């Protein structure tokens, strides 16, 4: 028997397909046989995003089903491209179509004459050479090096902004075959099972650009896999488009005055803001706060909202008492996931255009029961080419392979 889905005090809108829509093509990378529950679940999730997003672009995603690390429900590897920060801000201004967009582009971070951001980052393990990462300290970085003047963004996000010339897969998503999944959320999520369509929708969200370069700094911190590295991260594209909206109140007073500051450091209390950091965006499910790092932060990857709070446990179920949206880092047993207004606001701000059922709707919510009814996405008929995870070389590079995968964990 299935449990009923957890109710949220928000408006649930009926499905509405815009006049134009993105195209998401899925390719079987192993374990996703045509017509299987896994294939249908991926197709429904992709169909949701394709119907909600109105950008005329095609996104290619390799999907797989195989054993993953303990506790990992699903993971996404994204193909990244290094782009000019000033160019991204210009494209965001040209692409603004909603009221939220208008506020976001009016409050984009001011750049230096050289096109560089002024941003707080984690400090250096070697303060003289500026190499390595020490997450115990912070620095105010204004030196116009690569991490100020360039961003590392997913190719899917780049397509939404108007960049062209990409080939191959934009992302690779793999689900863990070690877990029990419920593929039909219409009557709730079964005991001891996880919401497959909800998690697939979450993972595609990372491919679309819900990522943060703070995970790079975290990975090179003292507890991360890159600890002890002699890299100078100032020489690399680090931040994402989403990171242009990642602010904090500057509690260590690195910057003169009391104004909020763009903050890419590990730890702290960062939040998503479209008014230049004055306030955290607050919509139907609360204020948009970010996670702060899997290794040296709060234990969750920074490419997510702050974690759910699971305080109601009934038998083999874990139901959240607080849920900001789909892009938080964990999912519980029996938990029916949903896309919130805060989730959609983030995708709107980073350059995606939303259809009329989702744009500027402060209490909108799309449940996975609804998502399961979307027109399925297309499955490609050819064998997917191996995704390229090589370092980005456009005068600078991106850091190691461990930084390209965003994971959703079991609660």
C-alpha cells in the first residue's frame, strides 16, 4: 500500500504547454531499456522540463541505471564550458522576459573595468603563492583573474543563453540500481521506496544549470579529495550563472560597510537573491538558502538548496517538515517530490524562459504526480557517444573530475 503524498500549502497548477518548448533527447547509456519503467520515468521528467521551458534549444542527455556509491540515489555529470562573465551578464539582460528577470538583471553584480567580479571566496592554503584552499578563512577577491572574469557553465545553460556550436551529450545521469524506486507517484510513494520521477527531474535540473562553483573550493579544502593541491584556483573558471545570485551578509566584515556581498566561500549562510543581496528570495515554500559544501561545509553539496528537515518518520517512511523545493540535496522514503516556485525562479534567473503556467507564479507547485502525465521526451535511436569531461581550455582550465558530478542523497 502506498502512503499519501505530503501536502504543501501552495497552489498546484494544471499542466499547460507553451507555444514553443525546449527539446530534450535522451540516450540510453546502459540499463534503460525502451519501454521499461526506468525509461518511462526519465522520459516523463524530461518531458516536464521540455514543456515548462520555452527556449528553442535541444538538450542531449545520456541516462543510465547502475550500481552507485552507498547512499547515492542518483548523480549527474555535466559538460561545462568556460565563458566570459561580462558576456553572460549582457546575454541575461537581452533574455529577460519576466518580472523576476527584470529585477534580477537590474541587480546583477557590478563588474570592474576589466570585466571582473568582486566576490568573497575561501582563502588560500599557501597565502603567499595563493595556492590550495583553506576553508577556515575567507578572502575578498577583486584581482580580475580568470575566476573573476570567467564562469564555468553547463552547455545546456549556455544554449539557453544563446551560445551555439556544441556537440555530443550535455549531461550524463545515472540512477542507482541499489535502491527501491516508485515509478508511479499518482497514488503516492510506496513504503521503503523513493520517487523516481522526482529524482530524475532533480538530476535534469543540475544539467540545466543548477550548479555552484563553491563545490570546487570545497573539494580542494582540508577534508576534500583535492586537499593538498598546489593549484591556484584564481587561474580557473569557477563560478556558475547561478553563483551570480549567491549572496551572504559578510559576517566577518571583509568588505567595508554593511551591504551584502557576492559570496562563493565554503560554509556560512549563503542565499539566493535577485535584488543584489538585499533579501533572500522568499516564495511559497520559504526563503531560498543554499547548501554550503559536502566536505567542509554543512555536509551537502553547494549546488543545492539547504537540506530538508525530516522530523516525521512513520514506520519505513521519511517525510520532510521543511522543503524548499526540488533542488534540495536529499530525498526520503515515501516522499513525493515537487517543483516549487523557488526552483523555477532560479532557472528563470539563470537564463531559461518559462511558459505561462510557471512564470512569475509565487506559489506555483508541480507535483511528480502531475509530471508523470507530461508528454514523454524523445529517446535517441543511436548509441550515445562518450561524454567529454576533459579540462576546459580557453586560456584557462577547470578543476578536477570530482567536481563535475552533483549527487542526490538518500535522507
